[in-house]
C-alpha cells in the first residue's frame, strides 16, 4: 500500500469512528427521552452506564486526529476533514452528557405522578433528534445546504422551551413536590435546547468541511 | 491586498526550442511580501523565476513572449539595463554556490563589481549583509577564510548575504533550504520573514509546510500553466482547483 493509500485508510477509519460515535449518541438521546416519558429506570441507567463509551470514543478521536496531524501534516480537504471530525466529536460527546443529565432526572422522578402529561418535551426531543440525524447525514453526504436547512428548525426547539416555561408558570403549583417537578421539566427542556445548539454546531462544521468557511447557522 | 504591485507578469510564454515551458502566465506580485511557487518537478518554477531577472537570456534557443513589468517597466524592453536589473532582482540558487574566495570577498563581490572601492564602505556592507543573513556571529572571526570551508547551511546564508550586499529590491530564491537541516532552515525562514519588510521575495519550495509558514501568496504551477494563485491560507485550506488540491494533499500521480 502506498503511503497516501495508507493515509486515506486512516482518514476513512476516522470517519467511521465518528459515525459510530454519532449513532451511539443518537441512541442515548432516544433512550433518555423514552426513560423520561415512561419513567423507566432501567432504560435510564443504560444511558448513565454507557456514557463512558462515548468519552472513550472522544479520546480515541482526539488521539487519532493528533497523530494524523503530526505524521501527515494535512492540508486542504484533509485538514478540513480532520479538524471537522474532531470538532463534531466534541459536540457529540457534550450531547451524550446531556443525555445522561436527562436520564438522571428520569431516575429522580421515576416514582412520581407527573403533574401534567409530557407533550412539549417529546416534541422538542423529536425535533432535536431530527436535527442531529440530519446534520450527521449532511456530514456523510458532504452537503452544506442540507446542513443549513436542518439547522433552521432549531428555532422551534427554542420556542417550545419558552412555551413550556409559560405553561408551567401559569399552572402555579403550590406543593413543593410539584415545583420540584416543574424545575426538573424545565431542566430537561433546557438540555434539549442545548442539544439542538450542538446539532447546529455540527451543521456549521459540515459547512466548514465542504466550503472552508466558518459561518453562524444560529441566526 | 494593500501592498503595491512590484512585478506584473502578463501573458508570459517561454519556449526551450520546441518545448513550451511557460504558458500564458499572468500574475501580480506585491511589494514587501513573500510569494511561494509550488508545483511538481519540471512544471516550470525555476524557469519562471529565471524570467524575472532574465537569467534565461543565458540559455541558448529560448524564446519568450509577453511582458514582465518591474515597477511598471518592461524588463524585456530594448532599453532595459540587464546588469542593473540583476542588481535589483537578486537570486539565490538551490545549491549554495559560494565563489572560491574568502567569506569577505564573496559578500564584497557584488558591490565591487558595481564600482564600490572604498574599503570602509565595503567593510560596512559586508557586516550589514552578514548580519541580515543571520550569519555574522558565526563568521565574524573567519572573514578571511575560504567560503568553501563553511557548512552547507552557512554557505547558503552566505549566498543570501551576497545577494543582499547589492541591496536588491526583489530576492528570488530557488529551493533555498532543500538541503538544509531544520535549524538552518528555521534561520533562513526567519530571515525571509525579516527581509520582506524591505524586499519583495519569491521563493520556490517543495515543502508545503514551508510555503504555508512563510508566504502571503502561493502560486501553483503544473506543466507550465499557472493553475491557481491566491492567499496562502486559502490555497492550503480551500484550494479552488481540483489539481491544486490533489497536488498539495499528495494525491497526484
Ligand atoms: N535549459 C533548458 N533547456 C531545455 N529544457 C529545459 C531547460 N531548463 C528546463 N527545461 C525544461 O523546462 C521544463 C521546466 O523546467 P524547470 O526547471 O523550470 O522546472 P521546475 O519546476 O523548476 O522543476 P524542479 O522542481 O524539478 O526544479 C522541464 O520540462 C525542463 O525539462
Ligand atoms: Mg527548479
């Protein structure tokens, strides 16, 4: 194998590693929300327990990017690919942390009767997950337009957080337990909002990878 | 790009007999900047460099068309003084080529040819040039010793000092560090960074990282064509042309 072919192989492995990481994060996000809706401790603890895997994958990604930079001195699309992969891995790892935070809330509330049926949270989660999936898809296809399009829906997540806040506020719970729950719901909403922000970051890295331009998809 | 245009090349073609080594090259080179020329072996980088101070005049059977304007004046016009031109546009070759004489005489050679006879003035010029080439400290106690006794990296810097001694406006460097260790390379790169404050520098290099480190602009040649030229950072981050991309990432061939 020529050295260039070997290098291609390493770049391909790096990409595959990133995609494996993305699908694990997507799974954790789905499980965390399910645990929240079903108040299922078993599902929640999978997310908490397996987060180490994501952290390890992030470290492995850093190591392979550093060694590629040190040994290959990448330029042009290689440089953008390596930088992008490392940045996306960072965003994915953060999302994984939010999945853990949500799962921990699910565990905390597992035996309580919810003061209201969860409607906005699953909707928000669905949008955020679609964003994550769409941005990873855009990464795989090197499609900057798709990335930009997907990130437009981030506003909906932000709006729903606002709506949820207004709704809970107007319910005006008196019981300490009720207020505690409301706060937990708002935390979950906030985490989902942050997940949407990280998905937007991924979209921005996809645009960078394709065009070399650093842009803001958040406006 | 704010700097004034120092050299403007228009529709330049060069033929070695039947072989066309440069094809319709158009490029503008700014003052006080480093421009890197990159491209595979045989693509015409050295040839292009030589057209800028008419070194190619010395090669029989060459034909050249188009214009090379230095400060707006065509260097191929009939009234151009070639000796003066080569004083203004100095050249450092890939292989260090010190003359078989002392360190001092090597550096004083150019000024003497141009009529400087004053001993003191020559001494000052030699010291200033060796300092500018980051060589003074290493040779100040052996100025009368043969230049060929210097190490390769020292010889290369001596050749640079020799060019600087005649106070050129433009310095052409053809792979000046290709045979040097990283320390000497670093010194020459620092030197270029320093020199560009006063001079305009054009360097041929096969080392992409070197081009990326030291130049403001980069031009990529392929088979005599200037494929792409632009801000160095853009060329190495997001080249426009697929052939540039393939070359700098090593996917060629
Ligand atoms: N004196 C000459 N007579 C005939 N052909 C020449 C002469 N000098 C160069 N050539 C040809 O012109 C083309 C360009 O050569 P040039 O030396 O400019 O390439 P280069 O880009 O500097 O290559 P390298 O990176 O190997 O130094 C080559 O095909 C070369 O063989
Ligand atoms: Mg050459």
